[in-house]
C-alpha cells in the first residue's frame, strides 16, 4: 500500500470531531459494545485497535502494522500512518487525541478522509478499548514531534505531553492492559490473534503485519503481494488444484469495490469465504448470492455451448458447480447493512447485481481464453451431479426399506422428547449403546431426546455425498434433526427439531476421535447448526471422589485436587482396582477416587445430575470464530494427506481452533 495521502491529509481540521457521551456506560455494560467479557470479547479489544490502523492503511496512509503481546498480557499496536491529530479541539478545550481516546464515538465521527471501511460491525472506537483497560498509553508521531498520554480506566491523568522530536516519522502506537475488573481472564491466545492478522494481511495486499509474542517468543510476519489469490493458494496448499492458478476477478462500481479469487480442487467440499470491509460475513448475503448465481449461469452456459454438458441428459444444480471450489470474496461497501442472527449477513441489495455482472463478464472471458481448464472444471461439476443423482436414488431406496425408520419417519433408535417446540428441546448424540441406555433413563423426557450412535461414524472428509448418505449413523442424525443436509440451498433451518444438539462422548481417545468426526460432519454438512450456535459438547466428569456418604465429581485434574483438599483426603493409595469403565484408587483414609473411562460407568441418575441437568451441568458451545482457520484444520486432521497432519500434530499438542 503506497503512502500517497500526505497531501490531502493536511486539510483535516480538529473541529471535525463530534462529541457524544462519556465512557461510564461502556464499563457498566461492556457486552453492549464488545459482545461479551469472555475470551472472545477480550480478543475483540485487540481487533478494534488493529482495525483503526487498517483504516489508515485502506486510505493509503500506512503500510506497516506491528503488534506485540507483552509479557504482562498488555498489547501494543503500532502503525506508520498519519498519527491521531494532537492539536487543540475547538470546543472541548483539550487535545483532539484526548477526545478520540476518552469520548465515545469521537473516533468514528472523525472525518478521516479515508475510505473508512473496516470496523462496521465492531467499529465501536478505540475509546471503548480505553474504557475497558486498566491503563492505556498512546504515543503519536506527527509534524516532527512525539506526543504521549496515559489513561487509567479510560480517564486521562494529565494533558497530552510533547516528549521529543522525530525526523520523518509519523504514526500511532497504542498499548493497553485489559481490565481484570471487567474480563474474566486477560490471557490472549497467540494463534487466535495470528489467524486474524494473517487473514487481514491477505485481505489487504501489500500491507505488512508483524506479530510478536513476548510471553513465548512466537512471532510471524505477513505480507502478501498476491492478496486474495495468495489467500486461496494458502487455503488450498494441501489440495491439488484442477484449475492451475486461482482465477482473479476485480471491479468497482458506485464506490463498491469487489475482489474475488477462486479455484477448484479435487475434494468434494466447497469453501467460500466472504468479507465485507474486512469482516467475515459468516451468514453470507447479497455479495455471495451475486457470485453464486453468476458462477452457475456462466459455467452452465459455457458447458452447454461447448457440448460438455448434455442438457437433455442431466441438469446441474448450483451445488454441483461448487463442488471442490475454494473461493474468497471481498467487497468494500461504504455503508454496509448487516443482517441475520449474528449480524454477519450483508443486506445491501445493490451489491448483488454488481457482483453478478462483474463475475459473469470476467469469468466468461476466462473460460473462453482457457478452454483446457474450463473443460476440466465442468467435467468435475458433472461428476458431482452424477454422485448427487446416485445419492438421491440411494435415499429413496433406504426410505422404502423397513427397519431404519420407525412409523413416525424418525430413526428407530431415537428416543424423542414429548415437547415439540425447538426453543425448548435438545438432542443428545451419545457415544455407544450402553451410555445411550443410561441417558435414555436419566433424561428429562419432556425436552431431552437421545440418539445413541454405534462405534465410529464415517469420516466425511474422505467421502462424497452419496457415500455419506449410505452411512446409517449419519442418516439417523439427519432424520432426527429433520432439516436435511447441505449448505444453504438444501438445509432448511426452520425445520430443525431441536434448539440444542449436544455431543456426549467418552473422555478417552476414542471418544475424542468420535467427537472430531461428528464436528467434521456438522462443519461440512450442517454448518448452520454451528453458525446459529446450536451445537454443544457435553462435559461429563472425569472423577468421582467418595468418602463415607459424600460423593463429589471433578471435571478436571485441578478440581480433583481441590476436592481432595476440601475433604481432607490424603493421596496415599492402598490399592488400585481397574475394570472396564473405571480406575478406582482406594486411599489410606478409606476414600475412593474413581476415574471414569467412559460414560457407561455412570448410572442414569449420576449421568443426569453430573452431565445432563441444565441446572447443574456445563456444556461448551461450539463456535466458529475464524472459518478459514477452522477449515484448514479439518482438512489437515481428517483429509487424505498424511504429511500435513503429522506436521500439525507435532506443532500443536492440543487441537482447538474450532473454539469449543
Ligand atoms: C483521525 C483523523 C486522522 C487520523 C486518525 C484519526 C488516525 C487514527 C488512528 C488509530 C490508530 N492509528 C491511527 N492513525 C490515524 C487524520 C489526521 C490527518 O488528517 O492528518
């Protein structure tokens, strides 16, 4: 990104800042501004500060952003932009810098004369970060001087100070320590921030972003000359491309900028990531609609015209044209409207037509100019259509067969609940018939349904849709949920029969494998269940500690130690008795510490009170914070290639990017 904005920059005047209201409200109701005060909200503070620098880069005033996670979990973000104005604010009688940092919305109302596009969804302003920080320091280099100010819980302790002179240097550096009075914990996860910065570097080509973690010495530097094209190559680095290098499409109309890169690989998944002003629009929207419709129409027309598709023999659907597609769509919209359950769906109707016409025209040209690649792509789509047709026939066949589905059309193994309002109901997918039996007896049958699953379900990462639909366990899951399968087109959210789908697996290696297989299935074929926050993981206890009549459960090792201490149990063991389900350690003080190997050990009442009773249980919600990163992990862990998996497991002791 070139620093070409120096001239216009001077036209700015400090009076352009509008003043709205104080920051007390932010501290009182932080969730209203940053979503929540969990780890997710904490990381949003970082993104908010980074977004301000990204805006500077989008205007062409900055080409480098440097982020450091310091040892004390404070975070520094430095850019080489114009620097926040430091002159006197005409009505507030203090430095514009102080106004930006301490007054809600002042930053947003700045006429920054940049193409302000990032933020939007979370663009609450850096003053919100200040309000939620124990302390925050800002350093600005501007007009040959260095300026400094420090704040405590959002309040300046002294006016902006000039601390020295600088030569040919401009920029802003913000360092903040999140407030422990507000956040449950203030420990950042390096990988989470790294994933977001990598994504931002791909979306903003030529921008250098550096990250360093002083706690661990982890570090990385991102700069991508190819932008979205590099992004698609990165997403597909473990896949074989069938279309050579990614196809790139670019256009601008009515101040709306469009960039799209895509290619086809040999897998059966489609991966389309869409962004509006650098924000991942997980729920899609008009930009995605425009692209899909142009892709289907353009490929279909070309295929028929060139005799590759025989339209009298087979009809291809939109899904067929997206099998094996990896695509990144990035649009910049001056006034985006966000809709949908999680406000991540683009609503601006004018965008659809623009994306559609730009894609149609440029893809059409590409196909004409590259007949070899075009033929390969369309033949791949034809194979997808044939498989889909085979799957439909297989489905019809199984429907006619007896046994698999009961009279109600529901799977025979499902113990359904009596309430039918999805807002109240939950479906437990339980590993194994014996735990399934306990769960059926222990549950509250009014609102809890149980579907026991036998053994390992199919690894969907390695199978095409027709094979997936032949798998009994998967068929049972699909019919129990009742909304079909697939992304957007075929999946009908309104028909989902339960408000929560809860995976309940053993706390051992097999259990974790089955959980991963199930997560892969939902991620690839019922993504909406995840995106709408309906997927959960049950947390059965790992230990039971029994002394006399008292029985307590521990969900991890730390908790076990706490309980042992509180019950005054010495750990000196006398005997260890191991059976199929538990390891029992009897101690000198006649206490028994049992470690559960599986769910099966617990009787129905225990399972209810420890794991299923909504009043007392803990369930982890599965969220998808960074779709591109999650996709990569599923491919690595469950895909064909062995080498990337070996490397990944070597590098990551614990798997966690689908954040549970
Ligand atoms: C308001 C106006 C101007 C720049 C900025 C804000 C600005 C804010 C941040 C936050 C992080 N880095 C930043 N860099 C710049 C324009 C000032 C001018 O016209 O010179």
